[in-house]
């Protein structure tokens, strides 16, 4: 597979995997009903060359992190990424809270759930309208300085928010929605490529509740993302071993 190298020298294969769907359905709420099958799938992905696994506190909540930690927490050849700044109370009820107190608590929870003393990549899931972005990033930077987080990332941000965050701490990744049907992130892709920042596109196959029938051809969609820019690390999610193997084949 093609590889991406972070500014700190860590190099990984560009094809990642999202684990949001390895939770209870509908609504990504509750534990994955076939827990061992989820573990087997994640381990098969890692054995097949996938190194970046994207999760979030809101997935489950926390169940995706726990599954990922049980499957891969003891492997140093993979990068386990999670996100914080959101608390989820029901399938359709979430609240943003990226205050320093909540972020510190969520980072501690993630370290336990992922079975990592230091989280490989911790991203702010959404900007909290009640907490200045700079304050949230400073809290993540303090966790990084304490050795609890290796890299800091952002999700669902604008170009101006990226620059504001960069003024506080080095940013390793941006995770925004991008696919062939929803390609308004080209300026962000260009800017992150210029800065050596990884761009993690979510929704790579066009799946969205408001886009009925808009699913893209998986192989073509992944190839389009990989060819668009060398800093793009697609993170398609699946619960199907055959789909996983097909994704790996495209990247390989």
C-alpha cells in the first residue's frame, strides 16, 4: 500500500478503517451484538495491512473504543485513533462539551478503553460552541505534554478553525466529510497537504441519511480518494470480511 508519514516520522499505510459501524444498531448505540466477530474483523484488517483505525467516544458510546482496545490494544504496528468532545445519551441525543475538564476525563477514559497508556491520535470531534476552540486545543496539548496523547487532530472544522488551532499546537490530522458526491473540501485537502497534515475523509462511499440511493461504487470511490492527494487516508467502515478484503485489494 501507499504510505503517509506524519511530521513526527510515524509512517503508516494510507488505507484505514472506521469502526463506527461496529456498535449497536440503529443509531450506533450500544455494543456490537457479535463482539467476537468484531474482534476477529479488526484483527483481520490489521493482519491485512490496515494500520489506522478510527473510533470516537460517541460510537456506542465508548463501546467502539472498547472493542478496538480488546482487539488491537496490544499491537504497536497500528495507530488507534479516537475522538472526544461529545457525550452521547441516546441514538438521537448528543451534546457537545469540549471543555478542558470533560476532555481530560474523556482522554483518561479512552486510554483505558483502548488499552493504551498513550493514545496514538486524539481528535476533537466537533467544535464546542460554548468553549473557545483554542481552549479545547490547549487542553489536548496539555494531555500531549503529559504523555497521554501522541498526536492531536480535529474533525468537522473549517480552514479558519484549522489555522486557529495551529496557533496553539501542532495539528496532525483533519477529519471532514469527503467523497465523490460531496467534494467541497478541496481547499482543506490542499491546505493540509501543504502542511503535511493527514486528511481523514469520513463518509467515503457517500452513505448519508439524507442521500437515499447515493451510495458510490466502493472500489471507484476509494480509488478516487487515494488518487486525489497523497495526504488522504480513507477510513471506510464495514462489518463484512469480504468487503474488508475488497477494500484492502483496492489500496494494494
